[in-house]
């Protein structure tokens, strides 16, 4: 219970990350529970707004499992079933292992079953048995980003386990292909650490492939082996050398007439997946070079990158599709480009779209139109635009950031809905992209699109679903914040009310455990920001801000220093209460902010630097308030220990 409450109040799980702080964390949690229990018992009558009273203690402490928790509980149930199973033959063990690897995607249960199989004196595991466990880890997507990068470690460990048996088993090409797949499935993040992990996995995959080609202790590689290594290099995400690595492997696949040291001539040859991965490599390289062009000129000169280099990479993607068509027309099997290949070309053009420049977006459109034309060819039945095709073109127009781009995005949404071949899909992401396009230009249009998502009905005879999720409400609330400073489309009060209602509806959907709907501290802060911008002098606007803050405190989230900053600004701007009441409220907020270790420069300056235009507030009141709470001559580090950025920490001059 202590750990659960800490996540809701003082962020202890994020604050204390080693054993040294465990005792302090427990002590802190007990203090918080006593403090909130004290307020819950009704000893807080001096609070005029009832902000700090937790009315529903059971709801406050209720555990609501998210999707990850539900997957973990399901995984534990499968593991418990392993012990209760009575399996006698090798086929029965393999059927159950196949279920864990390919349907349940539960490598933990597969591990326990293979261990049980090793202890069974009547059944001996084979290479196929261990391959199921390696496959389960290789395709395990239920873990978080960090655990997903560990899938390769677990896959490699079980591959080595085969060689440690007595007598040892020799892994086959399928075993190594599963390991190579795990190495090629790194979770992309913006952190430099994650790119280093991806590069390390790519180098390891390349080393395994080299051993498979040259060593007699390894099985001979096939086309899938090459494709996995190529994909591992693409997953690096950054760097301009990935195209050279991928193209060298593709060239090696094509040179089947030249025998390798191990005599692999004629065994492997590229297929359409190989060429599609090469296309993805050029697409990723183009996006990286465009990112470098947006850096300061000094960094550009170091990388020696120009916009022509970006365009050349995209042209290479087009050339690869033409090359695939030429090979297919020449009678080469399994190289004809399919929908995924054309989607890669659309994504390449979409990735290099520049704001206020429609050239690349129009190129993406032309590829989609070409796909629609090729769909009628019976010889090219595998080419047809799908949901990804339309969504990528819409995303290209979103990146243009013009009102014409928003109109084109909405037009392509209509084309998707009228395409009878699009069936049994969910188009929430498509609607969200159109919502983003209009969020920069017309908030009324954004509200209309959100209402359409709420009342969406599938076209007759087709199965298409669309339900607003967290991203939908987040984009709309951000639109309300963006247009709250002007009265061109709606008044500031309307913008605040719309944002508040959107947040309340998202909370309701989260309480009903609707898929993809969850709140966050940032969304609460966005509504508080609107309330602070409209100068809440009326009781209605002030009440909305207070209700939002109370919802934040009673939710599973925590208030950060931005929440305290906006609430202080709202209270200072309001003239609902007298000077004494306002002073008490500000003291209470400052003391809670200090006790939670979230005292920032902006929070203090809200009170000390900008009190002149606030009603019923003066410089003298600000000085009394600060002196009563922060009378020490030096700052305590505990006041700001939970700020994410130490630059936000206050200095002594901020208190003057």
C-alpha cells in the first residue's frame, strides 16, 4: 500500500532509485498517509475551497491495472498453468510451446515449460523445442522499451543452452534467424543510449552472419538471415552509413554466381522483403540528413550534408521500386513490389516534407494515385492502397502546416472512407492526423472532427472503427490552449470550457477502461494554463480551475511544479476571496510545493516578482507570505529535490 500511495502523492518511485533511500521513502510515505488521513477526517475546516480534502479515500487508494498490469497478470496465470499441466509426449510439449511462442507470446511460461521438459526423464527436448522458446523471446512485444532490448539477451542465452546440454544440441538456421530477429527489433528512442544499443545489436548480428558464412560450426544462412541483419542496421536510426551496410548485404545476396568461402552459391537470393528493407534504409537516411540540415550551420559543415543528398536518397527508393519491377518482368520470382514497398516510398516523401513547401507532399500523393491505378491490374493484385498508405499521405500534408495542407488532409480522409477495399481497420490514427492539421488553423473545425470521432459509424457493408483516444483529446486541448489568447473563433471562456469538458470526458473513458484512453499530468496542466490565461475574475472560471486541480490530486497522477505555478497564478488573479483568505491559500500551496520537493524558480517568482496587478494583493503581502515560509538564510536542497531540471531550482535572489 505504501508504494501505491507514494506513486500518487510524492513520486517516491521516481525519487528514490536505490536501496539507500528505501527507509527514507517509507518514512516519507507514512507521513503523507498521516497527512492525508488527517485532512480526510475533517480537520481542515479552514480550507474555504475544500481543495485539499480527499472525499473518497477508497477511490484514492484503489488499484486500477493498466494494460501492462493486465498483461503481467495474464502472464502469471499462464505460468501457474505450467505446473498443473500433465504432458507425456514430445508432441504434447511442442503443441504447448508453440502456443506460448506464437499465440500467447509468453516467453516466461515457455521457459518454465522447457525447464519442466528437461527434468522429465521420459521426454528429451530437441532443437525444435528450444527454438520455440527463442521464438517466444524474439517476438515478445508485451514488455516495455528496456525489456524489449533485453529480448536479444534472453534469446541468445537459450541458444547457448542447447550447446551446454549433455549430449549437446546443434542450433539450426531457424535458431539463429530468431536470434537475428531479436537483435533487429530495438525500441527506437531519442536518447543516445538507445541508439548505441541498436548499433551494438547490429554489429552483433553482422558478426553472427559472418560466422554463419564462414565457420563449419554454424549453419548456412538463408535469405531470411540476410534480411534480419539488414533490418538490424536500419533500426540504428541515425547515421549516414547504414545505407552502405544494407546495400553491401543486398549486393552480396545478388551475387549468387560468386561462390562464398563456404560454397553458398545459389542457396540465397534477395526477395521483395530484401529490397523493401533497402528502401527503408534510404528513407531513414534521408530523414536523418534532413534533421542535420535543421541543426546550426557549424554542425552542418561538420556533417557535410546538403538538401540534394536528401533528395538523392528518396530518388534511390524510387529507383529500387523500378528495379524490382524490371526484375519481376524478367521472370525473377518473389521480387515484385507490393503495398509495403510503395508505402515505404510514400513514407520517404512524407519524411522530408518541409513546412510551407508542398512539393514532397504532392510526390507522396502521386505514389498513392499510382497504387490506385495499379490495383485494377490483375497481374499486380498485391498492390493496393491500405490504411497506412492514406495515413502517410495525410501525415505528409500535416507536416506542411498550412491551411491548404489541412484541407488536403481532410480530403484524403474522405477518400479513405469512400475506398471500398479498406475494411476491418481502425482509423483513429488517421482522424488524429487530420485533427493535428486543423489544430493550427481552425479550432472550430477541430471540435467538429472530434465530435465526428465520438459519433463515428462504419460505412454500410464495411467494418471500420474509430474511437477517440488520448491523442485525440490531447490535440484538441492543445488547440484550445493555442487559440485561448484570441477571440477570433471563440471566446476565452468558451476555450476554457471546451478544454475542461474534453478532459472530463477523457477521465470518464479512462474510468470505464476504454482502450487507449488515459490521462496525464500534462493534460491537467494544459487546462490550468488556459484558466491562468483568461484572467479568471469570475467565479465560474475560478471554479473550473479548482475542479481541475482537485481532479488531478484525486487521480493516479501527481502535481508537478508547473501545476503549482498555474494554480498560484490563478489564485493571485482571482478576486473571489479576500486578502486574508488569498494569503492563506498561497501559503498552503507554497508549503505543499516545498514539502513535495517541487519548489521552482517560476513558483517563487509568481508570488514575489509579479504581484502588482493582482487584485487584493500587494508587495507587502508577498513579503509576509515568503518570510513566513522561507525564513532560513540558505536554501535547502530538499525543497527542489524532485525537479526534473536543476536549472529550474530557485536562488536566494528569487526570494527578494
